[in-house]
């Protein structure tokens, strides 16, 4: 989230798309309700009329997988009706930048496409640069090669008729949404966009979010109270686990992993030169990287050995993300796996294949509160023949969240502390101690080993106590970082250095623990410090800033665009930025100083990117149909995102629209959580929501002779499941490109363990991912339904 | 598909609701009085510890009441500005993460080809896991590739972490990268 939960009350309009917070983030709705009471509007765009839709001012249905068409229409509407915040656009985005000659777009493809490799040569999309390396601009926005004019041209194709025929959204609903949300372009108004996995779990997921960014920048909504782009996280600490680098291509704090396939990454110097931009906040990257290396390799990290840079693993040229990982497992390329509270046999895409893959491991370690479907994948009840599965399985009982202490970071980036309420149940242990003791045991096994493979691990500093219990305070302080010259904790990442005299295990969190005894995640002063930002409650990374890019809520001179949406402003007498929030900006950099208007400070040129030449499938979001779609693409002859990786063969079968004419999507219910292991193992929640169901429209039910509560079979190219039919008015058939298309939806919480069981929806979903993130396309695939008897 | 095989009575037994029902009967169906009394019973002399909900990413505050080495009650934390004491259905039932009979309380081991779990002690489990990790790592470790130092193993994967604390995710990150693991993923993608 750029903003935070409490801040939602300040919005004039919340566009909720690809999310259903009333059911899946129920308490968030407290603040949306408050926004409504304050006169704000709520818009719900969803294939299904959800409980969020029921309390919205406007509901617009859209066919799963057509968000870019929907949003492209809004971009066109905003530009053509001049419903943009022009001064903001000219100064805080790359709208006036000139795009160099290489860029072109024809029939669904941008210039530089390599059909055989399914990749683009992104250098073709470069921005024009002057002799000084600075961007060439036209602040009048009139030059046809400005980003602004190219944007206008690109989305001129997204006319109301085409958009409506693709999305299945009635034209009047499109207009209602466009008009209402674009009203937030007025100074004094702010609109927010709220989204979740309904946005990201598509082959175009990243570009769906990019479309939000374009809209929010055109309307001048980034940085404002009640504005921003707000991803609602589904897990209590998926924000933190991402911040801490638990994805193959990121180290902590979003530092790119060095890769063997990038020649410059062979040395620290080369890596830093390659990855560090000349301007923008990331120009400080060397300080973050060297401080991380000092945290990890301590005295073994010296200037002479590139601060231990060579100890870090460098992945090869493959992709190592979830789908690829399971493909490697399926192909018997992996020996062992650690699972930290995760249940892919229910939650993974094409879950039947993920379960099969587990049987190809030599060993599996599952750390969990429960015997999950994944930990028990070898059992007869899982449909397996145990005698044929040679995987050794270690199931370690983990403590519940209140049986240990530690911090978690919510969607708002608020790092809140959880104190220990009770000793762990039975012999369960905190994950912290399990990881710590495992590390100590491995250190012991490698002790004295002088081989080349032992040295990187032996060089790893591990000083969190010598006993089986980990000293969490030492871990917290290592994350914050120290000044090695004084031995004191660092006040924040502004104090980090690239010379090896500072440490920080995760630079974006540096500052949460600035002095002995002052772990700010434990802050519990709930006084409203102004603007409902609660600056003394917990700690928000970075540096307790509650609204990111808040410099953009002030004009070029540092005055708030409006008093209604004021958050920080330049105080010429004190010579600093002041206001309700901590400035997400250099606090003493005057608006008149060089860089003083660079509100989007993380980017090289200090502006937001309407045009993003870094994306894998093109600088502007373009509509493509999902991997499995019932209709051809209306916008071009390119059906599928041209940059996605297609996994062929048995690992990912593709269904045709002839055999599987119905669109399907997955979703969640309030009473269950993710794969259900945390909720189907509880009595009350199991009783409230005890059955796997598939929600279908009255029209489809009639067509198929299905009645409410009938047992039905849902099939896709990957498998079949049985579930109860839930016939509702919440789904309505879509009229798409002249034909009637049905969509069904189902929860993905069920499996064969727990108090209540049911078939697993992910047996149906495909193994195909977004072109940038490889997030699987769970939210739009094809199926068929029939009565079970 | 497996049917839900518990009847209402079994649920009551499992959830301890039977006891609550009896208490209400004894108090003679005065709902308000019964409510006040049951609340007093449950949390009298309990220790109260603040926590944050372990489910979605909203981050609601919850107060955990413990007494006699069990969790007797949980409620929304009125001081937490995000939820101001309010909770959804999942946050409300947090207590059952402790009381559920389905909780794993002992380390379990499954040998290759076996059809059952065996109870093992922690020491044996962690020693054996460390040994397996080292074996897989050592036989697959790539020190350099085309003249570039790469120090990685492609034989070991680590998945998950979105339910862990920050400090725990930091240790997973540090240990796994320290070992050279490159198949490192968690639930952000799924």
C-alpha cells in the first residue's frame, strides 16, 4: 500500500477492483464505511456481485481477465474529457518526456519483438536523452513523440463499444465508473484504488497494476491522503516476507539478486555499477548492498574480498519462481525442500501436478501447526500409494503466532509487535528457534571443512546465541543495523555507508530500532498525531512514513494542492518539510533546490512512469486474452500476452473453448483463510463454512439442468472436482463479442484434511504465469460443469 | 469429495460450547445476566497479552487472555487504531488455534515407502535434516560457472514464510542464501 487502512476514510472515491475487502479484509471496510459517511463513493468492479458490491455506490460487472480493456477505456475517457490534473501530470510524471525513434506499436506488438524467444528488445523503447544524458522533454505535451501523446494514441483504440464488447460490462456502467472516478482529478479530491489477487493473478497481472498507476498519476492521486494504489495483502506477513527477500530474485529490501547470466554481476563493483542509477534514491544502492553484506558476513566481509559478495549465490539463467520450481521438482531435478507454513497441494496452481512433484523429492521438511495436505501427500487418503513414494518427510510442529514473540508488517507497512501470551502447545517450537538450531547444527557439520563449498557457508555470520533458543532481540538489531565504528544502533538508512563501516540486514527497515531498548514496532501510543496517521503506533517502513510519495500532495512550490488533502508542505521559515506525516522526501530539500520537485523520489528522474520501458511486454498496458479464453482478442491479432512463458506438455495442459466453454475463477470466503489449513482445523469456522461449492448463475443452472445444492462436476484440462452447486443471482452471463459467455467461481480453501473437507479448486487451475512476476493465472481459466448424477 | 462428517453435537463437544450452554441453563436463561456472568468466569484473573491477528494483511489487534496454561478468551484490542476492538469471524476464533485437537504437538517422521508417521524427538529430527541438507548441498554445489563464482545449489528449495514473523523471515532468507539456495519462494506469488 502507498497509503494505509485508517487513511481510507479520507478518500472521495474508492475504486475496488480484483478484490472483495468486505469479505476478505473485513475490518478494512470499517474505514471505507467511514469514507462513505464522509461523502465518499465506493465503486466495485468484479465478475461477481460480492458483499463489497452490495455496499458500493456503483457496481460494474466485468469478465475475468479484461481489466486492461476496462481501464484502457478509463484512460481514454480521462484524456479526451480533460479530466486530468494537468500540472501534476506535467511535473510529477514522465508525460512530457520524448520517446526515441525505436518505439512503435502495431497490431498488438510493440517494436523489438522476437517471436522465437517470446521476448522483447527493450532498448527499442528507450526515452530520448540529451547530450548530458538527461531526458528530452516538451512541457507543452504537444510533441507527438511525448509520452503523453503516445499514451493518448495508444488508448484511443479503447473506445466504449470495443471495451464493452470485450469486458461484457454494459456501456452505461462503464461510463458511470469512468465519470465518478475521474472526478477525483479535481484539486481537493482524492481517489484510491484497492486491489488484491483478482488483479495480479493473470498473465497480464503486472500490467493490470500498471494501468492503475497510469490512472492515478493522470488524476493526480498519488501521494495524497485518501489516494494512492493500495494492494490489500492476503496474509498477515506477506508484506514482511516479501520485504525480507523470500523471492528468488530479491535479496532483502528489494535488492536484486546478482545473477550468473549478467556478465557485470561477476564482481561487486560491476554489480553496483550495473544496478545503481545515477540519480533518484536508488543511487544510494551501494550503501544498502555493502551494509547487507556486512550483516551477513561480518568480519569475513572486507574491502579486499568485495565485502563477501562472492559468497552470495548467483542463480543461473533460468527462472526459479513457484511454477518453475515445481516443474523442476516434477522433472526430478530437486532433492529436498523446506516448507515454512505453506500448503501447495491445496494452494498451488495445477495442484494435482504439484502433489505428484512432491513424490519426486528425496526429502521434505514441513514446519506447520497442522498435518497439512502437503505434509501428508504420500498418504492413502491423499490418493497416493505410500509404498511407491520414497520421499522422507519431516513434520515439525510450529508455535502459533501468540505462543512466541516477534513483529509482522501489515499491508500498510506497519510493523506491529506480537508478544508471547502462552508457552507453545505440546512440543511445538517457534520457527525462529527451528531455523536457528538448524543453522547451528549445519555450522557444526561444516566445522573444520576446508572445501570450496564449505567456505561460503562457514563465512556466514550467525550470532544469535549458542543455545537452541534464538535471541530475537539480536536478530531485530541486526535487521536495523549498527555503526561499526561506535558499535551503536543506526538511526536509519540515511546513516548507511558503502565503505563497510555500517551494517543493516534490511535497509528499508533501518530506523525501527534506533537505540537500545527502543524497538519501535512495540510502540503502542494510539494518539491521533494528525490526519489519522498515528505516528506513535508501531513503525511504518520506510522511516515511519505513512503515505508514500507525500511530496506529490504539494505543488511545485511546496504548498499543498488543496487544504482538504494537505499532508506535508514546505515551511520556508523553518527551512524544512512539515505536516501530519513524516516526509517521504529529503526533509530539508527546498522546492527551489535542484531535485526539490522530484516527488516520485525512488525513480531515476524523480517522476512517475506513465511510460515504463522496463516491463517485459511493453511500456503501455495492452489487452490480451487469458491463456484460456472463450473469445478471440478484439484489440489485435495477438491472443496471449506475447512475453509469457508457455509450459508445454503434461505439466500444463491447455483447454480449448470448444470443450471448456465456461470461464472460471477462484475466490475466498470470510470464514476460511487461503488453503484452509488454519481454519478448517478450527471447529467454529468449519461449522460456519463446511462445504466446497461452485457458484453459478441461474441462467447457466437452467441450461445445465442444475438445481441449488446439487452435486456437480467441474472439469478443466487439468482435472475434475466435485462440489455443491450454489445457484445465485450474483453471477450473470456476459455478452462478449456478440455471444453469451458464462462464468463460475469457487473458493480455493478446501482439501482432504481438517474438520471439514472438500475437493481442491486448484486441481483445475493452469501452470502459466504473468510475464514479469510469474504469478499464476488462477483468476481466469476455462472449465465445464455438469451434474454429478 | 469427502462429506463433512460431524454432527452438531460433536461440534458442541469439540468447541466446548456444551459447557457454556449448561452454564446458561443453570443461570435461568436471563440472557444479559448470563452473558455478564460468563464473561466474568472466563477472564477473571486471566493474563492479557496483545497480539496481531495471524490471518489477512489488515493487522488487527487482538487481546489474548490466558489462565491455567490455556487460552481462555480472545477479543479485539480496543487500543489498536486499525480495528478499535472489532474483529471478523476469523480473528474472533483465534483461541481455537490453541485449543484445536488437530494441533501438531510432536515432531513426526515418515520413512521412505512407509504408510505411517513415527514420533521422533527434536534432536534426531534436526540432526537428520541437517545431514540431508548437507548431503544434497555438497553433491550439487556449483562453486563457479564459466569463470564466474556462483556458489549455489539447485537441489534444495525453500517455500513459504508469509505466516512467519519478520525476524523469522530474515533468518530463513539469511540461512538459505548462506547455503547457496536459489529456489527460494514464498506465498507472494500464490
